[in-house]
């Protein structure tokens, strides 16, 4: 019997073209793309094994004996061919995005997987028993009595795929559902044709045609990929998020809205805005790669990006959001223009915080237009409309209850001395947890407390808690020089501020030099006599002052120079300056100016060793930031300082 292998050769050509098409067009990201490539690879491997085995079979007619290679090639063909159905099943599951439903369910896993060990065992045993197939004396492939077992396994796998598709048909459009379903009957028809006409090698050709159908109707890049950014489209975001809510899949979404996008468009025009979008996409891809959280990244439109992370990688989403927020604070050079983005970055958990798809789309559409810009990562639990209204009306009672029931918490962020190579101080930061609203951002409760006057109660509470800590044996054991405490503008305007501060530190027996009070540039630019009198009186008592967040506003240098400051804290915006030569000059001269005024420098927002070394070389005395530690509760802070006995920088 002469075997006709032209169909196999055509199948190989089609499969190679499909694989090359995916690779050259960059369709390698995403779970479904990877499984489709895997399926194409398995099919091509099976096809090549069959072509080579058939070639040797035909050569056997002319006396060429190739028994061992024939066994290897035919075993490989049967193995790859049968496992193609498994790859197809995985591909369908990834399209339906139902992995989370299967994980942990051993019965479901068993039903899905048990045929495949059977196939492997049958093919291994066949090498010794020749019960599945054998090679006769003329080097011809001959089916054995147990070949039907492979067909049974294949039939079972196809039935499982059909049942799964039908069960989850609502997760697919009608066209995609039909295309996915057609692959199975097409393969069955090819198997039947080859079963009754063994000389026609059409099984792999049928597979290849089915793959081409999927590529043309299901896995179409123009439907899901934005051609400018290379990220997923708005339509893909809508489809994927609808599927997540329908499947009750837990995901975290980082929403990024560039609020000045339209203004930038009028400045840099079409080509410039496309270049900007590409650079933003590159930054998001870099964060995804660095954090290794396997996010799906989308560009919607009008400067709106989305970063979606599955439940398995939720632990890293906070870090990723912070990195995204930092990346958007860097200036971008477009057409020789330095572009600054005003990017709102908001983190949401679905379905815990955002319960359905309409709510997600409604909030994400214009949250940047409804919220003041803070420059930090927003959390949707803080700003959802249903919470904000209730929170605003109840905030005074929440603050009073927090003080009475000790729901305020003091966190400490250590400050490192580059000269002494040890942690010498820390900044006290206030956190508020409410049973109803959870953690409430300081940006919300501090602003409201200043308006209501409750800020004075909060200020006294913070000072008392810090003084209690300083007077404790734990603090004395740590050997720290002082603790920094923030003062708001409203507190600085309080006529009896100095007297209250001195009374509290006296009550706890705290030495004034253990306290450093921080005021912001906004407060420093006030010239009221009350604030000046407060600062002078506290300085005379031995309390030192710092200027916080220097560089975030338009500094009145005369006011800064006239105040009795000992420390100036450089804002995080100074950290990323190397890419901007002008800012680097500003930074160097700022440091020189501060030192010439005989003030010390604390650099805030340091996150990498490279930045640490850069500012150390500039002789900045103190460093604060996530490179060492985020703000942490008191007990954890004590343990951290006790363990931090090894210098961070070594000569």
C-alpha cells in the first residue's frame, strides 16, 4: 500500500506559517497565547514524526531496514498527537479564564488528566509487547489490538472538551464558540477518513486546518492588541473583566489615568502622543517584568491604562503600584520637549471592593476628574462614593472614638546616617483604622481634622504616644537620637502650641533634644507672628525643627533661611534627577545651599542602593525610604532596629 504524505507536508507548511506568524507579530504574551503556541508546537512535532516515519516506511519497500527509528518516530507521533487534545483543553480553559475554579479541586483535575498517564503507559508498554502497534518485517507500521485504547482516550478527551465548552459557552461570543467547537468534529472526520483509508495521511492536515480556523476567528490580534502600544485593547479589557466577574475570579486592578493627556495632545500632536504612549507602555512592561507578577496590561484610550493581576500574584501588587506611580513622576522627552505627566494611580480589588463590571467601568472612566491630585497611590476603598459620603459625615466621631479607643496607630520609618552607618532616628507617622471603613488615608482624615479643629486633639495624641515610646526602656535600648513628629499648618497657628508641647514632654520626662518637629513648606511660607513665636519658644527649650517635603512647592527661600531649622528634608521628587541634566544641577546647588546654611539633609523616598550611594557621594547625611523599611508599627520597628546592627554601606 502506497502512503500519501502530501497532506502531512501541507500540514507542516501551514503549522510553520502559523507559528512564525505568532512569533513575528509578538503574540507570545498571555496564558492563552502560550498554550496556543504549545498546541501548534505539539501538532507540528506529531506531523514531522509522521512524515519522517512514513518516509522510512516507504523506504522499507526498497529493503532499507529502520526498525528502531520507526518505533521511536511512531511512538512520538502518537504521544504528541494525543497530547494535542490536552493542549487544546488548556487553551480553552485559559480563554474561559477558569483556572481558579479548577485549582484545588482534585476530582476535576483527575477527570481532566487521567487519560494522559494511560496514554504514556500504553506507549511505553508497547515497546515491549507490541500491542498498540508494531513494525513488520517490511518496516511497515501495523496497528495492534490495543490501538483502540488510544482512540477511546481521544474520544474521552474530546467529550470533556465539548462538555466544558458547552458549560462555559456564555464566556465566548457566538463566533468564537462555534469555531472552538468545530475543531473537534474536523479532527474526528480526519481520523475517520484515515481509519478507513490508511493510505491517506489526513489526520494532521485536519488538525492544521482547525488551527488555522482558530487563528483566524478566535485568536485574532487585531481584536485584542493596540497597534501603537502593543498592549491589549479597550475591547479586550471589557471582555476579560466581564469574564472575571462572571467567573467570580479575584483580581487586582491598577488603574492609571493621565489627567493632562488632552493638554499634552495639543502640545505634541499625533506623532508625539503616539511616542509618549509607547514609552508609557514600555514602563508598564518593565514594571511587570521586574515584579514578576504576570499582569495583563491594557491601553483603553485617552491616556488610560490598566494593570490586571490574578489572585496568585496579589501579594506583589502594592509594590507594583508604587513602582508604576514612581515611573509616572519621571519627566519624558518628546520632540525635545520635557513632558511631565499628571497620572492618577488607583488600586482596586475585584470583586471585594468593586463588585461588578458596570461599577468598575463607571469608576475608572473619570475618577481623575473627581479627586484632587495627591501624587500617591490611591486605594479605591478610601474613595468610593458610597464610603466617602458616610465617612465625611462621621469623621469627627471616628476621630474622637479613635483617640478614646486607641484606634490611632503610630508607625515609624527609620532614618539612616551615612556618616555613622547606623539608624539614628525615625519619623512618626499616623495611621487610622476604623471598624466600618477600614484603614482611612491620612490625606482624608488630616484635611478633615484641620477643618473641624480636631487636628489639635490628634496632634496631642501623637506627641503623647511618641513621648511614651521615647520614655520607654525599648527606646533607650535602641540608642536613637530623636524622633521626628509632623506639625500641620493649623497646629503651627495654635497660640498655645509651644506650652502644650512642653507640658507633654515634661509629663513623660522626655529630654527636648529627643524631639524634632517637622513643618511643611506651606507652613514655612506663613509669616504670622503666632507661628514664629511658637517655633522660637520651642527652639529655646531645646527642640529642633525640620522642613519637610522641600522641593514640592515654590519655596520662599527668605522664609526658609529665617527660620531656626536644623534639618531640611528633600522630597522624593529630587530622587529621580539623573535623566534630567538641569534638575541634576538644581539638586547639587540645592544641597550646597543647604549645607552653606549649616543645615543637615534628609533624603526621602530612597528605594534603591544606587540612589543611596548617589546621595551619600553628595554628602547628604541622612537617608529615609523603602530601601531600608516602609513605615512599621512600634513593636516591629523595635525589632527592626535591634537586628540592624550591620552597616549598610561599607568602605
